[in-house]
């Protein structure tokens, strides 16, 4: 079990927080969700124009590209925005298992215990986040399959609680997003649309929440950390 007061654990937590401080991961999540939500709404709409359907397909292609190349895109953005201001830090989010491995058993280095502790901390976080995402996905099925009044609001409220419980330790999700989930659910309920479109509009709304959080975080980060002129 990881000691939450350990200097190594606290340093790893700071590394994780640093990765989200500039708002770039949230921006990427928001843009990806908006593109997917747009595709979800217009790809299945019989009343959608040919232009809207084509844009939905193009948007889905961009969404797939962003999903597959997320690590490279984030590194490219951070190399131009974040690292010149506050220095480089290896991503704790996309860290490979090999990068966390200790030295060979017969040639242990003084850093091996620290590496092992970092590995345990990340494995614990990954298990918690995986469970959180699984619960969020299972809960969101109610938006499609349950047809009762205010189902989107109720589902979004439960999802907000799950999201808060699953990420409060890492503080990677702000209260803007957590509190915004029920607002998005309420808005989708007022649209009175079919289940397929409820899902699409909900994804769109969540995407805009992450986009807004990312923009606010990025603007605050740029204000606090101007580029140092040589």
C-alpha cells in the first residue's frame, strides 16, 4: 500500500497535478468529445443535410486521430506552451510500464525503491480511474435505455458523484465539470428528443464543459507563467 505522506508519493502527485495545470489535457478531451457528440447527433439524423452528414464523418475521423495520437499531440503542445514556461516533466498519464520498472534484480540502484513506490502509486491510480470510467459508462446507459422524465438530469447527477469520488484524490477534474454534469443533463431533458439524440447532445454538453475548463485553466496558467525572456 502506498504511503500518502511519503515524499516520493507526494512528488508523484505533484507531477500528476502539473500535467493538468495548463489545461491542455482538458482541452483535448473537450474537443474530442465535441467532435464525437457532433458525429453521434448528425450521423443518425434522417433530417440532417448532406453537408452536416459529411462534416460529422470528417469530425469522427478527427476524433479518432486525436484519440490515437493523444500522447504525441499533448507533448507537441506542451513543448511549445508549457515546458518553456515551467520546465519539462515526464507525463505520468502516458508513462509506459517499462519506464516504471526497477533496475534488474542483481543490480539494484538507490532509486529502485522510489521507482517501485511510483509504480505502486500509478497502479493504484489506474485501478481507481478504470473503475471510475467503468461506472460512468455503465451509468450513462440509462440515458439511452431508460425513458422516464428527467432521466438525463438524474443520470448526470449520479455521474457527477461518481466522477467526484473517483478523482477527488488527484484533483484532475474541477468542480466546474463536476457541477456542470447535472446542468448538461437538465438541458438535454428540456430538449425532449429521442434517446439516440439524448446521448449525442449529452456528449456535446460534456465536451463543452471540458473545453471551458481547459480554456480557463490555460488562460490562468499563461497569466501566472509568462515566458521568461533571455
